[in-house]
């Protein structure tokens, strides 16, 4: 009985070894194809070569998910192929991607989820710094948070789009799981708690029940909170598991966010729009006359052309008191015929009209 089981295992392991070698051969063949693509782009393109094509990657990932028959989940298969594409792209030219630092933030996790781990990530101190580095060409892309399912919009990100020439080239939706981290082994000794303001709000109920006497101090990022907690005896931080590993902290409590579905949406910013994929969004910046029915008249062309609006946010325009601009997300690409017609009418009806970008809907 034991001998038969051992023989069966040996047979399966031999099959796995053979499959691994075949996978390696195919991945290497794909990598060589990527090198050939890079050479052709360099030889025959008169303009600046764009090695990273978001619409191409989105199409590949959707095709892989559609073809997947298990047993691995669609998301897991897509994640594996994302890493293969990331490594192959790095053979053409590694991308430089700016994120809101320091190391270990959710923004870095979003950047790696979108681009894979073969990119060069650069930690910056503020969202404004990310915009500046991408605008200057020092980084190819940037990843910035824009809204959370629990706490709403990150207003500073929206404000920066008003005067920036950058385009939105992609989006990332990241499930946010907050953990209580500390040098301590018991939460009863915690006297001060560091975290980003949004994270403190997202965990407010749990903190009220479990750490009512700890002083809560908002800092620039969860990773910064973890760094501070690593250097203070009676301190703790709310952060992700990556920060616990980087700053060598104990996880005293897992998943302390009040809403189990807590998700943050991030935007990928770059110099160019992404071509259409068939599953796209377009983000707009608009303003209207301050009069009765002004907003209705502004967005009426969307309804008239059958365009679905998924989000609208208002922000002070900073041009004059009580003057506002509207950030709007719609389904479709600016080159789609229906949306193109709607945008033509919007341009006429708006005091301010700016297309912030058309980009693939988040795949993962």
C-alpha cells in the first residue's frame, strides 16, 4: 500500500518536472519575442518609443482570464501572467514608476499589482511630487490614490489634475486590509497609534472598541507610521502586511478595517492616452455656468448619447468663490463614436472642458 502510493507520487512528480521544463522553454521563447519587438520598435519608430502599452496588456489579461478553465482562479492566473509580462517588458526597457512612499505603502502595492515586480519603483513624499516627476520625464508613470470605498475621494489628487498635462492611463482597485503592528507583543501596552488619516477613519470602530485610550496621530502614510512604530517602545501602527515585513513588526491584530469590502482605487498617470480596448473608462474635468439647471445642462449630452456615468465629484475651482469644477467618469473610450459625439457637445456646453484620459477598466 505504501509502496504503491510512493510510486504514484513519483510518477506525478516526474510529470511536474517535465511540465516545469516546458514552461521554462515557453517563457524563454516569449522573452525572446519581446526582445525582437523592442528591436523592431527602435529601428522603425521615428518618434519616442512607447515600450509599455496598457491596452495590449489589458487585452492579454482579459483573454487569459476568459480562456482559464481552472483549477486556479482567474485572478491568480492573471497575476501570474502579469509577472511574466512585467519580466519580458523589463528586457525591452525597465519602467520607472513613482508611488507615494516610503516603502511598504498601499500605493506601492497598487503599482506592483498593475505593473508587476520587474519595474523600478521610486518612493516619493507627496502626491504633488509624483505628478512633477512624471511631468518632467524622470519617471515613466506614477500611481496615485483617488478614492476609497469607505472614506470617499482623495481631493488632493483631483485638484492636481486641474493644471497638469498628464493623462490617466490606467486604474487599479486594491482590496485594503489593515493590521495593527508594533514591537510589542500585547496591545494593552500601546500608548500611541500612528497611521494615515484615511486608515484611522477606516478602522475607527475597531479602535474605539479595542484601543480607546491610545493617542491617535495621523501621518503621511501607513509605511511612515510603521517606521515610527518600529522606533518607539509603546507605539503601534495601522498598515499593510508589507510594512510589517519591511520594518520587522509584530502583527497584533489582522484585518481591523470596519468594512470588510474596503477598497481603494488608484490611478496610473502618464504622458499619453491609452488606445481603446473595448472595455474602457474616460475621465473628464468640466465646469458649468453658476445658474439654475447648469449641471443638468452640462451632463445632458451624456444621457442623450447613451453614455453611462459612473462617478461625479465637485471641487472648488480656486478661480473665484463658490465656483466649482466637476470630475466625471464615464464608460467608454474617447474614440468610441457615441462618446466622441457626446464629448463634442460637452465641449460646447462647458466653460471648462478637459479630457483627463481614456484607459482600460481595471482587469484585476
